[in-house]
């Protein structure tokens, strides 16, 4: 293009020169004709000099001048036409060049021309501009141009630049390479080169273009990165794995020094940290969340990102803290370049934030921010998927745990009643594994061919479209079963689904409840009967002893009365056993060492048991303390030993053990009768005949006995049961025929030292002269007590009920030395009278008497320290001793 313009200028100059010559000659001829003026003058001159005739000369001259003028005009017209045409061509060429430059600039390409003869390497200014240089800044030499190549592509650039020299004519060579921009950034170019040959075929120049393909390369790299990232995100199983995949891709695309990802719960308004990474000492390390715990309220920056969208922060002074930006990892330095983008679901709902940061200033630009937002979009899809997968996994785990650990059996069958699925914790109780049942027919599983067999019949009903429920005893376990038709998506029956719940424990608990309710009812009956019977016995015993006074033991009437007294004593013991069974006794508990009770009782038991019974006693060391009535504990141990002795008519061995035990929740699950806690365990085992399960179910019932008539009342074990229960204890029995029986008694342990049990002093029955307030609602008992006390010298103030007792005491408060109160009375109970007396005079001793009615439990009377009780029926001497003991002790303490 440059050579073509110079030739046009030469042609235009030559044409103008020709035109000027013609015009000069024409003007010269015209001037000559004017100069001579006339024909004659010219003619004379020519004749005189023997020249042509002047007219011929002038004619010739005029014709020549006219011809030259016509030629000049024609030449001028042609010249003007040619000049106009060339101007139009040059204008079109200029416009074309402008369009080329605009197109090259828009397409980001430039021309270069390497002249091998001169060594000149022409580079178009727009190509230099693509690299940030002005035209004059880069000389048009090959070495200057090659200095702009990326160091890694320099040798390759030299080789590729020379490639067109070796290619055949008409071949265009292409090569991709990188060049360094003036600002230090790297640009990708696609170079195309074409060789020009001379007549001899030698290459004399290489001409080509360089096209900026940086954006295309970035797009290709992004596409490849996104494709690889998509594959890895599909394999991510949780949010953290997805975050690491996205962050690795971001690192490959534009790099980072620190990053974090958090998930936002709109319902809870809480941010949950997924990952936090920082670069410390050149190594990337994961750090805990920058807030306490894993969840926190959204901070200022988090809220801004969710509300406004992506944020690019470029700080000239990173040391200055910015509001809403938290630090983690290496808090001694802060990021200079930060990008924050929201993570959004398909419905544009914000679910989190992704941030990458760099310690290098101006490390990112808006293009990088847009690219990070694209990565966050990919990440959101992965997070949604992983969240859905996590929920599905958790649901599947819950379902698996539910079906595997629930105390039930779940199975499905096909139309041939063949098991297609079998699971549930209930299988273990049946000693059955799922693989042992799968594929088996129900007839084979239950080893029957009977169609009426309950499970078979119920499954057949289900195959007919009906639901069925039944209870079934299988392998010693009670199962509550439910069978439904199993249908496919078209609601067609394809089999059965069966669920069986193990209700063995519920059955056992129901049995125990029924047994306890029966024992409770019998206890209430026994307590009521014993109360009324004790009042009758009190009158019989008291008046019998009164009648014996004044008689000699040798007299017949005395002996008859003695037999009545002995029978009454036996009846008294029976009522006490009934009351013990019914838990209607008023206890006198103390902090007790059970070893002391057992040790003291063994001396007497060895004499009672007989020589053919071997007693083996082992007392535990460091035995815990129990809060119990010592007399009742002796009664329990005595009754159990007597019962064991009677179970070994030919002799045997009784083993007694005491120890500390702890019953935990796991033990309670397998032993429904147990309760959690710390206990002192007393075990008594014999080698007797043992019992059947049917007998074990009834041994604690009152009046139930397996002994021959006349050898037992059937109240011994009932009394043991009642005493243990009244002490909030547990009792358990295990027995096998021919092997013996084991009784285990669990008494709650207390965190206090045991009291020392003092021996009882010998009884005396002296009288006195004090005033005694007597409150008793039973007339016979009241009159008897008045007689006994008055005969002993006391003054008695009798009251029929509690209110009357209070009125009498208020009138004679200074006179009364002691109050004898029945526990249960009309209008006011004995405890209420006691409390009122203590309000008036706290120093008055009180003695309770009771026949242990059922109402005594309702009053909640348990003897506190300093409270005394005399049990009905009592004999006169016992009453006298108790009254005198209280009066004397009061005098000593007063």
C-alpha cells in the first residue's frame, strides 16, 4: 500500500509537465500572430528573405497552434478525469484503511511485516497499543518485538516465527503464544504468518497478524475449570467437600490467601460456618469459625452481601479495620483484596456467603468478582444437592435405626408367602437372623402345614385385601401382630407386610400389676380385719389378766383364764402378721447396720434350725446403712429361715449373704420389678425342694401355704412381703424344683452412719399418782385402760374422741402429766391431738396406742424421735411399764 501511493504521485507530475509544455507552445504561436499584426508585413519579410510566403507560414502556425490547443485541452480533460478518478480511489482506500484499523482494533489484532532483506520488522501501532505501548516506544526491529514475548514462549516464538520460511508457497502458519503487557499482565495471542518469495523462490519477507485471544483463553480455561469442578461437585457428599472443590477452582483461576464459606438459615437467622482457611508462614491451614461456636448471628458484611449482592473491597491500607469484617487465622495482618459473593438457590433465596481474600493489593477486579459469583452459583447447586442427600441419608439412617432397633419384627412376603424382607431388633430375641428368614416360606419358617395356624391364616386374609390383627406366642415371647396387604404403585396386591411387637414385658408387667393389686386388696382386707380384731383381743386379754388377779395359779379358774390368755396371744400374733402383710404397721425406723441384726439373730437361729440344717453366713464389709425397724428386720429374717427349714425336711443348707449393690437402668430394663438406686442386698438361699412357677406366683398371698394342715398359717411370707414393701424395698424370688429357692431383699441405702441398738431393759410394772389424759373411741378398750390405770394409782381423764381430748387438756393442762392417745379417733386424730398438746405444753409426754387400721396410713403417722407407741392388744403390765417409763424419763429430762 505504501509503494502504490508513490507511483500515483509520479504519474500526476508527468501529466502536468506535458500539459504545461503544450500550453506554452500554443501561447507562443498565438503571441507571434499577434506580434506581426498583419499579413502584409509577414509576407514582405518572408519574400525579402526568400522564405515561405508569410500567409503560408501563418496559416501553418495558426493551424499548429490550434492543433496544439486542441491537444492541450484534450490532454487537460483526460488529466482532470484521471485525477478525479484517482482521488476517488484514494478516498476509498483511506476509508478502507480506517475501517481496517477500526476492525483490527475491535477484533484486537494487528499487522506485522518482517523484511528479511532489510531486517526491518514493522509492527502496526494498534498492535503495540494492545500491549499498552505507543508506536514510538517499540523500535521496528525483530529483537525489540521478541522482548515482549513471555519468557516461557520466547524460544517457541522464535521457532514458530521462522516456520513460514520452511513451508511451501501459499502456506499460512499459526501459533498461540503469550506476550507481556506494559502493566505486567499476560495476554494470549494467535499469530498467523505468510511468506513472500522472489522469482527464484527465496523468501524475502514474512507478513502476518497477531490476534488477542486472552478473553477466549480465559473462557476456555473457565469452561474447563467449571467442567472439572462440576464433576467433582457431583461427587461431593457434604457441604465442606463442595466448598473445598469450589475454593480449589477459585485458586486455579485467580488465587487466594484466605477464604471462608458460611451457610445461612433464614428460619433461625443463624450463620453456620462451613470452612475457614488462612495462609500462615506460607502454609494454608484450616481454622475454627471466627465466632464462638459454629453458629452465630449474621454480621454487617454478611448482611450487606445478602442484601446488595457481590462486594469487591480493595484496601490501600489493610491495617485499618473495616466495620463488619471479621478476622480469623493470622489476626496480625489483614487482607488487602477481598471478594464476597452470595450463594443463592434457584429461586434466588440466599443460603450463604463465599469469600476469597488476598494479602496483595489490587489482586482482583470486577471480572474476577463476576467469575467468583459464577462459582458460587455452581456451589449453591452442590450445596442444595448435598443438603438434600444429607437429609435423605439422615432419614434413611433414622429409618434403618428405627427398623433395626425397634423392639419389633418387620417383614414382607410375596403372593406365595415367601419372605422378601425381614428386619427389626425383635429378631434377636427370637434367635433369628434376617438372612436365615429371607426367601423362606412361612410354612417352612413356622414348621407347619396347617392353614389355620394363626400367622398363616392372617397373611391369607391380607392377601385377600383385609387387615388382620392377632396375638401370638412364639418361642416363649408374646407378640402383638398386624398384617396389611402390600400394594404396588397401581394399587395391586403383591404380597403382605407384617409388623410384630414384642409385648412379653407388658404381659409380665400386667401379671405383676394384677398380682400387686390382688395383694394390695388382701392387705387392705387384712388390715381392716386386724384393727377390729385387735380391739376385741384387747378387751379379752385385758379383762382376762384382770380376772387372774387375786387367783392362785393352782386354781382351776386361773388355769382356764390362762388358756384364754394364751389363745389371745396367738391371735395377737396372727393379727400382727396380717398387719405386716397389709403394710399397716407403725414403724420405728432407725439408721441400721443390717449386719448387726443378722449377727444378733444367728445365735438364736442356730438353736432353732436344728442340727441337720447348715447355716452359712457371709456378711459384707463396709455394708451400707438402711433406715429400717430392727424388730421388723428380725421378723423378716426369722420368717425366711423358718420357711427354708420347712422346705428341707431331710436337712440341707441355708446361705445368708449381705452386700452393697447398685441397680442401674440397664438392669431395670430386663427386670421389670426393679428400681434404680443404691441398695443393701440381703440374700437367703436354701437347698430345699424348690417351687413351680405357679406356686411362686402365689407365695406372698396371705393364708396360702403348701405345708400340711396344722403346720403353717400361710402368713409368714406375706408378712415378709409387707414389711419389705413398707420399707420401700424390693423382694425377688427365684426357685427351681429340686434345686432350692433364693430370696433377695433390697433395702434402700442411706448416706448416714448406723445407730447402735441397745438391749431392752427388763420390764417392770410400777404404778403412780400422776394425772393421765386417755383418749380412746372404743368403749371396751377405754374402760379397760381406765381400770388398769386407776388400779395402778393414776388419775384418769377419759375422752371419747380427739376434740373432747383437746377440750379436757385445755381445762387441765397443768394437771396432766401424760397423754395416752389412740392413733385413729373420730373428729381429731391422735397426731392432731398430740400437736395441739405440744402447742399448749411442749413438755407433756405422749404415748400412742393403735390397732393399725388402714386409716393410720392415711394420717401418715410414722414415729418421730421422742414419740412412743404401744401396740394393741397390750397386757396391763406392758401398759404400766410404758407409762411409768415415759413419766420417769420426763422427770429426769425436766
